[in-house]
C-alpha cells in the first residue's frame, strides 16, 4: 500500500484535528541512530526526534536490551497495585535529580496526564481552582490542560474546569515588552504578574504553571532570572510554581538538566514526559513530598509506571547521564545557533534565531516583519526534499523547530546546517 493510500484511509478514520506534517505525510518504517527511513525507502536526518521524544536516537542496544529483557520475563504489565522494581529505582533517580527537597514521583503515560496531575495536586492543596499560565503556552490536550493552554491554535476546547489568567514572558520576540533589555523585561513581566494577580484573580491562586522555554509556542527563551522574579511575587501569596519540563528536561537545554534551573529557583513541582522514554509512553510529576502526599483518597494509574516503560526509561536515563548528552547538547546547540545566526544575516526571510542547547527556533517573516507561516511551510518541504526532517510551531505557525536526538554528531550538525542554509536560500529566492 502506498503512502497516499494510507493517507486516504487515515483521513477517513482518524480525527480531522489530528495534525499531520508535509503536503505528502511520511510513513516511517525503520530508524537507526539519528536517521529514519520511510516506506518509499528514503532516509532522512531526523531533527525533530518524534517531537523531542527520541532523546538519544534510534535503535540503541542498551535500551532495546532493557525492554527486551522485561518482555522476555512475560510480564508486560500486571498493574501498579504490585511492586515494580524499575518504577521504584527510576523514581529514586528522578527525585534525586530534581533538586526538590523530599521529592516524590508519580508516573503517568504522557505529558498531558502529568500536567493534569500537577494541576490536581496544586488546586487541592491550595483549595483553589484558579491558575496562572503564560501567554502562548501549551500544556496538553485533556480537559484542564487544554483549558489553560495559552495558544489559540491548540486550544481545541475552551470549556475548562480551571479558571486561568495569563501572564507575559513567553514570547519575547513579539510580546508587549519586546525591545526591552533583559533586566527591564524581567521587571516588566514581574510587574505584569502582580497586576494580573491583583486585577483578574481573588489572590488565592493555586499555582503558576509555565514552560521554562516554550516548546509548541516556538522555542521561546526568556531571560535567565525571569522565574526567580516571578517566584518572589508568588511567594508573597503562597502560590505554587509548577515547571512544565516536558520539552526542556533531561539536559536538552545544554546548560542545565532542567530548564527551570537557568533561573536559580526550585519549583514546587515539575512535570516531565517525552525524552525520558526515548519513544516509550511515559510521563510524570516530581513534587515536594508534602504536596504529593496531600491527596487523601486512593488513586491509581493503570499503566503509569508500568514495567516495560520504566525499564526502558531507566536505561534511557542511565545512557543520557553516562554519555554526558547534556554536554553534547550544549556543544552541538552552540554550533547550530551560530550557523543559523549567520544564515539569518544573509536572508531576511529569517526574522529571529533563538534557543538553548538542542532546542532551536527559526522564525520566518514577511518582508515587513509580519509572521510568515507560508515561508515556514516551504522551509519544511525544502528541508524534507534535501533529506532533513524538522519541526514547526509558534503562535503563528511560522517557526521552524530544531530538536534532534542529543547524540547528534559533529558531521550531522554540519550536514543539517548546510541543508537548512540551502532551504532558506531557496525560499528566499522564490520570494524575489
Ligand atoms: N507540555 C508540554 C510543554 C508539551 O510540549 C506537551 C506536548 O507537546 C505536553 C505538555 C503534552 O504532552 P503529551 O503530548 O505527551 O500529552
């Protein structure tokens, strides 16, 4: 069956709102290292890594072996009502890495569920259903998380059980405080937070939930220290800070293991998913023990923390740490950022290049500086035609997102930079 036949069947039976990439979407049937192969036999360098899930890359023996040995035991899952050794060991490791005092971990199957759990914990703990979120944020697609997501393109439902107020600081390139110095920007956002609290809430807000670097929103990097300034305000009111590390965790930002650490603050809870499973479905919350244990009724996740996912995740985490992939993300990311800034100087279809580590956003613009979703669409197609898969996002769907596996090599970085340069040049030329 051809990819186009499969696409027709997909369209008939899957929801219209399930986003697909490319004019002719791919079916990936094989993968190795940082490369994937589609059913037509074409191989691509993968710079989106299954939306940042393949943190390490494909077909890694250590991870396959860990999963296989669990599968060989015959126990795919029996329920989380019984003890699971790898779940306990993984929780210990994540609690230790979190830096949160007396931390406890609850495992879920996705980032959405992790954020739903964190919101449930915070709202119960604070006895308030009011939440602060950032403009242009994305936190998932279930009832509460979709309701607080501050990016219209992804807010599929607006009937949320949570009352949300939005604060500035997410999308500096185009927000109300653009153009300010780092220090003035941080001050303006902290003043805005106080103003939003005082004018749109009753003050007894449960939590601020935020991505340290917005992912779906276009890899927007706020100045270091923004969340420290926010935390000062939050502490005055006893409001909790939830850091959504679904994209920024596991060392991807290069500088730190968790994105929030760039701000010198310890949050009350962090949520995680994506890269931890290197492709397996796993997510979770790591939180202060008293916050985690504040729920008194029994609860369960049938699959959260199951033996196969936790075995694979533990092997992934061990690999990440023992191969210093955070260090490699910093090194390759710096090269990519420098190379792309050079591209931006030469082609004015690129309005902004930003990022940290292996989370790099390239914002495409019209000649007058307005967002250009069409240029982003064309760059996506041009890069594919040259053998590179990249991501797309941003409030205006005009940002190319680069987030390759963190095992990326020097040669692959060079290859991707060359393809990106050629692709941007082709889009620029088509415009002239
Ligand atoms: N939080 C952030 C920051 C995300 O980027 C995403 C997904 O892209 C989610 C939460 C939701 O995670 P999932 O798609 O695993 O439910």
